[in-house]
C-alpha cells in the first residue's frame, strides 16, 4: 500500500521549492494557506501564510547550503553556523527547526527542517507527535523520494491515528466523527489551543476537507479487520470488546504505550507493558486513558518546540507571529458568539 498524496503541485509551490537546496527526501505544504478551512474565503486563503516541512538526510549539509542561499531567513542563530543550527534542530524541542515569516515569491511562508531519521522515528513511535500529527491530516506532498522506510512509516502513522481514534470513540460513529477525532489528536494537550489558536480549528479543518480525509484513510479503513466500514452511508462500527481493545492498544506507537503505562502503573510496581495494556482494555475509561497519554506527549513537545521557536524565529518575528495567531483566535471566538 502506498500513501495517498495530493500530487497536483502548482507552479507557485514549484517556484518556492526552487529557492531552496534540492537535497530533500520529503517536502509537503499544509495549513490554512493550502487547504480551505470553514469560515475562510478563497481571497483570505491567498493572504494566509504557507506552511512547509522539508525532510533532509543530512541537516548540516542542507543548512550549509541554505545559509549560503537564504541567509536572511535565519535569526541571529545564523552566526552559530550550520553545525550548531543542526544540533539545535535535533536536540531540542520536537527535532524540527523553523524559519518563519519569510517572504518568498510574493507570499509569506514558514518552513520547518527535520532530519529523515527523526521524522521516521516520530511517525513510527510518536515520540513528539509534532510532525507526525500534521501528517494525520491532508497535506500537499511536493517531493517524495524512494525511501521505502519513509513510505512505510507514513502509512504506519495513519494506521496509528485510526487505531488511537477507535479507542476513544463509541461502538458506532460517523466518518465525520472519526475525522474530527483524528484531526484533534495533535491538538490534545497543546497549550496553544488555550491561548494562540482558534478553538474551532479542528472542526474548521475537517468540515471543508472531508473528501480529502476520505482519500487519505479509505484504504486503511477498508482493510482494517477491527471495523465494519460502510462508506456509502458514511458509518463505522468498531470492536469495543476487551479483546478488541487489547489488540488495538498493542498496535499503538511505542511512546504512547509507555505514557499509558506510566498513567496506570503505580511507581515501583514495574509490571510488563502487555499486562498493563490488558488491564486498560477491560477498563470502561480505556478511551480516556488513551486520550491522557496522547495529551501528555503533545503538551511536552508543544511547549519545548514553542520555546525553541522564539530562538529560531527571533524576538520580533515571534511577537508578530503570535499576534497573528491571537487575531485568528479572536475572529474564531467572534464567529461563535451570537
């Protein structure tokens, strides 16, 4: 199975990509500047910042080339050189280095750089869920190499999102319920959802992009033995027996299993993970425990990456970026107020 992608790369994206070093194993664009969100007009979309992630095999070489081509994109950290920048990228926050509010080809963009190894690790194990969570939602794939491990990890990440969502949903639910649950995974526990993001963000993402979610998840749902999927009616029924939930818990990414274990197992008891997950599978609050585990991953990575972002963006850009987020949150609140 291959990951469904949206390969219709427009001239705009090709022009923007041409401004950067070309040694990229995976590049994608995401966010409200790429996909229409509920309450946003086409005219507003054209003004929104474009978000990109560039995955590179060798961050030191890539940053060396990018500093030569696009030195002005970087904050004062550019004076540290490509090796220190790569260390900051890999060793702090969520393993991604963002340059933000960058003018390129008539648009304002933000781009994150992450190593291929770090992304594969996050996709498979949900160590931070920072980029893995963005890839739970539709993205526009711009570059994808022939790395078989990467392709497998991208699909595995989608399967994990489905499995975690099944555990938090009732026995019967709609496609939209599932897509809302999946889209919300990477926002659970994110402190920016309290201040800095439009609280209707998840619903806004899903409502305008249900068909794109179907493209992304259809084959996974069709092949999953734990669910009865009725695409014509847009309905699903999942196995909520303790046995079914245990199978789902055992299929979750390693970091999430560890977080669940820490929540359930008293300190010093040191029981086997399988034994703990068997206990959770029989708990009526199984879904809540999974939710708490996800929130703990997202909370820590969102805080550390945001703190790192102040350094990588620089103070002035950080203030400007935050003010734009607060304006969007205020507009979203006003839309909901009668």
